[in-house]
C-alpha cells in the first residue's frame, strides 16, 4: 500500500496531462495554437472515444495477461507517447502550428488509448488486493497524497505558463514524463500481484451473460455516463472561459485551480470516513446537489468578480473529491466476480460515450452562438446557467441503484447538519427544509 501511494504521488503530473481539458492542454490548444472552440471540443473529447475503443482491446489483454502486467506495460507506452509529443513540440514547432488539430489529435489519441487501458487494469488490479473493509479509508489517504502532488505540479506549471510557448509546454511535458518514469519503477517494485488470469477469460459470450445479469451495476454505469457528460460538457470549457474572459493569464488561472486540488486533498479523509460508515450511494446523494449549488456563480462571473473563483474552486475541489471517491468505491462494490476486467471496461466505455459527446456538442453550440454575434461572456454565462439543472437531474438515475451494506441517505444528511445551518444563514431555509425533512407518516423519503 505504501508503494502504491508513492507510485500515485510520482505519477500525478503525467496523469494530470492525460485528463481532458486540463490547464496545460487548454493553454496549448487555446493560447499557443489558437484552435477554435469547435476544434477544441473535438480534441478534448478524444480521450473519451479512446475509452470506448478499449472495450474491444482490454478483454483480449486480460484474457492472456494479469491486470498488474497490463498496468505496468501501459505506463511505459503512455510515457513514450507523451515524450514523443514533447519532442515534436520542441523540435518541429512550425509543423505543429501548420497542422495543430492533426498533430495534437494524434498524440492525444495515443495518450488516451494507453491511459484507458491503464485505468481499467489499475482498477482491476487494486480491487484484487486492497481489503474491502479499509478500501475507502486507504484510497482517501492515497488520493490525498496524490492531490498534494498534483497541487505542487499545477502551481509550478502555472508559473511556467506565464510564457505559453511551445518550448515551455514541451518542457512541462518532458518533466512529467521523467517523474512518471520513476513512478513506473516504483510500481514494478510493489509486491502485490493481484488476481491471476481468469480461466474463462477468453470466452466473451460467457462473460457477457454473467455481466448482463448485474442490474445494479448497469444502473450505476448509466448514472456515471450521464454524470460524466454533465461534468465534462461544462468542465471542459471552464479553463477556456477563465483564460479568454476572466484572467487572460495561465499563471493567474492556475491559482484557483490549485485551491481546488488543495481543498480536495484536505477533504479526502472526511469523505473516506463518510464512505466507510454510510456507503457510496448516500454520499453521492448529498455531494452532487452541493456541487450543483456551489457552481451557480459561473453564470455571472466577470473579470471584476474574478476573486470569486478562489472560494468557488476551493469548495468545488472539496466536493469533487467526495464524488470521485464515492464513484470509485461504488464501482468496486458492484463489480461482478469473475468478469471484473470486462465490467470495469464496460463502465469506462459507457461513461466515456457521454463524456465524449458532451464537449463536442458544447463546442458546436458555443461556436454557433459566438458566430451569431453574441458576446463571448454572455454566451458562456447562459451556457453555465444550465449546469446546476443538469447536475440535479442525474440524481434521478441514482435512485434505482442498490448498494450492499449502505446506510439510508438521511443518515448522511444528518452528518451534514452544518450544511443545513449554512443554508438557513444564506436565506435558503425553505430549500433546507425541503431536502432535509423526512416525509410521510413515519416514513423517510430519499432525495
């Protein structure tokens, strides 16, 4: 467990670069290469289309190799792709500027495919040896350490992006690859072997028959797909909005994002204890509405109210930490035995279908609105105004998911009574009464 924690800490810079619409990639595409919003939306969706492709690739690999071996190999392949990207940016800048969409798309697709298979193998590998009784607490501590690593990287990268040129961005990628190389060596030295190759791993029809019977697993997958579409459809354009409308500086934009990582890391232990005590589904029922409420200010942020980004990203980071951790624990609880590799791949592919289409559609809408003569700030404000509505609607899908050994939702609500007090202080007492009060003749309804 200690070795895996150090592997995560050293891996975070390159893991962050693999995330769609991260600050470094957003700066590369929007500032250094000046791609339009529709092209930007297509490029940042590529990792999610790669997640769909891995559904056909991962089962073939897991039928022949242990998930641990697949995990280790894909780390090195991912390093090679990003290392080649850094070299191309540094040595062939004119070629990149002449073909920004093609060059960036090829490397982002290569990084996306290796990351997709690596994510499936890592989840399957970790689920095979981390004890279930301490899983939530362990991952909360591991993720907290990784978040602090990501925070340090983001601050340094934001400082370097004061000069958003191709050589500077290439240097950031190269340093991330170097740290990931050390991380790969540490990962290889972790003694846990995980599960062996399943005897029926090559029989797809048998695996699919077993997986189709897991109703709660598929309901959780559907929720994750819709939630990913909401979070990524809006989240992919938040860094662009910050760079183009609010700050105009990648260094300035990196500070609120760093607060998100900091508060997410600080909140991890509390979320881990809540998950251990009450379960993942009740925590999601409380965290998602909080996330929607906290993101309301995006609908009216301006350059004059830029200071609001600091508390906004701080609270968003703290809540996001709980949502991500809860989704991971819910997935591990509902994985059907014997077909875990296929189940993880199916979950990632289904979730990626929504998250891949969302930024493309959002980019087309934004580009069409701006081409119609609307001011960019007005378009973004109207776009973000719908965010809380779509976030709240995802909870309708979560209602039908049954989680084993989970407490009722209202138990978590009771643990969050400070939120109820805060709602009253903000003049939202009517909302608190609606959400936190039991309904019916002695019965409790879940919201």
